[in-house]
C-alpha cells in the first residue's frame, strides 16, 4: 500500500451530491482528483457543485497548490483510478450496483490501494462479495456536505484486512477529518442511526398531523439543535442533571424512558447501562467540572446563534 | 388578565436547573423575579446558577434595569406569586406533585394571571385536574438552558381557555422566545419527541456495546449536529437530494426507511406523506433556491465550527 503521506491523487467514483462533495474536499486539500461518473451531464453538475462549494472552502483556507483545475472527469473507470493512491466510491445506494462497481474498481486499481465506500448504511461485508481482493475495501461514511462536515465513520467487512481500516482512518485524519473507527459492522453505522431515529419520529409526526414540516425544523434549530455542535446528547443530559450530573439526570428522568415521548421504546435502564452512561460522561468531561461545561456550552450557544444569524443574512 | 406589555414581575415556582434558568432569563430581561422552592439550600444553589449564567447574559445584552438584585427567594407560595403578572412552574417531573402544586398556585394567584408549566412531557389535561380555575393553565416547555435556548412549546389542556394559550404565546414572544404553539396535546410535545428518539437509540447502542458514550457525542458534534442549528432535519434532507431536493431524496432514500438503521420503525412512505414532506420543504424554503440554501448552510457550518472552537478555548 502507498504511504499515507505520499498520496497526491485520489479517485472519486460517483459524482453526485456526496461524491461531488468529496471531490470539492480533496481539491481544496490540494489533491489531484479524478472523478468518474456515467451520467452524461455529470461533468456539468459536478462543476456547479464544486463552484458552489469553493467560496466556503476558500474562506476556510485552501491547501498549498489547491485548484479547481486539478480535476479530471472521465467515464472510463480505469482512467479514473490510474495513479490514484486512494479511491472513494459514492455511487447510488443500490446494493447490486455497489457490489458490481466495487468489483469493477478492484480489477483496475493497483494492489494495495485502499478503496472506501461512502455508503450510508450497507455493510462492507455485503458489498465486497464480488471483489477479487476484498481485503482493501472499507466503509468511509461521510456527512453532507463532505467538504465541511468533519465526521467520517470507518469500518471494514469480514473480508477486510485490519491494515486497510487503519490506513483509511489515518488517511482521513490526514485530510482533516474527524474519524470514528468502528470495531464492528452496525447497520447505518453510528451517526446515521441517531439521525435516522429522529427523522423517522419526525415523519410519524407529519404523517399523523402532530406537526408541520416547518415546526419540525424550528423545534430543532431553535431548540436542541443549538446545543449539539458543542455537546452531544450524552454531555447535554449530563448538564440537565445540574450539579449532580448524568447520575442525577438518570435517577430523575429515568422513569420518562417508559413514557410515550417517542414511538421508539427505550432499553431497560439497568444498573449496568446507568453506570456505563454515567462513567462515560465523567470520562468524557475529563478535568472539566460541571460549571466549566456549563460555561463552555453557554459561550458556544451564544456564538452559534450569532453564527447562524450572520449566515442567514448572507 | 394583565396586558402582556405591563407585566414587570414574574413568579418562578421551583428553582432547580430549569426553574433557575427561567429566573436568570427573566432577570436578564429586566423583570422582578420571585422564586419559590421548598429545598433548604435552594437559595444558595439558585444564586450559583444565576451567577454562572450572568456572564453569558451580559454578553448577549441585558435589558434596561436588569439586575440580579431583582430576585427574591421565598418558601411561601403566596409571597412568590404576590404581584406577579405571570407564573412559571418548574417543579420535578412527578405528576401527583405537579397536580397538587398547580392547585396550590391556583388558590393564591389572582384570577386572570396565566400559569405555565415547564413540564418535559405531561399534558396539561392531566396536570390541571385539581385546580379550581384550570382555564389559565398552559404548558410552556423550555429547553435547557432556558436563558439561552429560544424554543418554548406552548399548549393547553382540555380545560384550558384559548385566551390563556394566546396570552402565553404572546408573552414568551415578548420576552425573546421562539414559540411553537401546538393545537393539540402530544406526549413529549415536539422537540422532546425528536430528541428522545435519538437519545433512546443512543442508549440502545451503549447497552449493546455498539458505541461508547464518547463516540455517540462525537458522532453528533462532528456530524449532523453541525447542520441542525441552521437547518432542521427536513431542510437538511431537502439538500441531500441535490438539485432535485426532497422529492429526489425521498425517491432515492425512501427504501432505506425499511432498513434496520435504527430500532424505530418508520411510517409507510405513502404518496400523501411524501407530498406533505416535499410541499413543506418547498414552502419553508420560500424564495431561496437550492443553491441559496446550500450557500447559507455552508456559511453557517463554517461559522458554527469557529464558534465552537472559540467557546472551547474559553
């Protein structure tokens, strides 16, 4: 496999919203990008997407040598992967299509080059079945837009070698991503499961006339959504417990896990789960006291609201 | 009832994390606040909470005359509501306790003064049963911390008069809140249902060893959490559909609603639900094109990340 730090060219296979977002990200990080897409209007759409992303990427700071001119668009797969030290696949969510595409990529990509799939929810085990060298295939799941949201979830399939998972995690880290390397395959990975639970509850509420689309969005943007960029659901509730932290919160709000506040049934709040959540919060808080965390959250919420107001003004 | 604009004194009944947060909010907005709490150490805890919140509130800008000295703490309910033009109840989540407390508040509060409960999930119908004048009781559900998160969900019970719901909505709006007035009682109201679905899925994942507490939080703070202050789940997915918007997104990702991406089963994506969601997004987007929304989102995500970095540095 190539050394992570020597990669200067990446191939992006599939150039829709996600694939195109990866293209923009890698271009901004100074890479040469070879994009493959079978659609006749793909190059034009991709150009518009990169153009739309470029002001944001410029304001964030481009890497040395970064240029939109470093992009090649092709409909020949072998040409796209030629010379690439890494391949990111972002084809539509269609299992047979992905299985065949990964096998096709495998044939034309030099041995040892890691191939990552942007799939939102398929496991690599089910996608790598037709590839001759399945060991270099991993999931590298980004969030839209991939050129701005840092998170990438990395996981392998049963036939994936551990070196490929490690290589991909290191490579994403090098290109500025926040990486969660999972030690097992879970459908939807991690963030999508959390987001999907919220999304499905929202769909139920619209379907039942309990809320409008606009109310759903306001409920998040003017409510808990303002906390989540700075503290995830766990630390958020750690602070809902006041000076007693998550331990007090679970002892006080534990019974509400039985309440019909969502259509999703909660797990039993066993002593083991309670302790795992409390201990995890204490560990995550580290040396920060509850008062420190409150001050950090408050500073962030104020700054986030100003950031959003500014962005809405244009 | 008092005119919304003439209210200069509010009573906060219950001074824990939420009640204390309301106290800080109303003080910062220039009100005289009378806080009631039966705990012997309530005044000291409340003082610390207001002190912790005050720098944030000062940086946001205090109303004319706002002062921490405008706070009175008492253990006599009649004294707390004396002269108050509005009462906010934030006692622990315990139904019999709330039923009795609201009845007690009712006895000592002048007719026509609206009483709102901060309850996280009880309906006013079940809480107002013991009150002699139940028509002035509403839910006014805030988010922690109430002095910074704008959202308040307002709803009445079956015995609540519509004037009380309207009065409370107008009053919250006047004190700087973003108000969602609901036309029916839904357990957990709106934002909590969405948040609770995510939270329960997270608990399942920790219980099953699929993720650590810290991974759950990173998955949100480095992932979808960065989008939610600017665009809720609906507009977020409107943009996941590329130039085709939510219509394309649902046609492409609709099948994934059947996938085991969360333990919550999705509703059937009927033509009616699909159209409601697509039409709602188009309406919410208004005159903003997909490109406008992408630009707005991108500006916001960059500014939000900088806001969080700054807040974490202190």
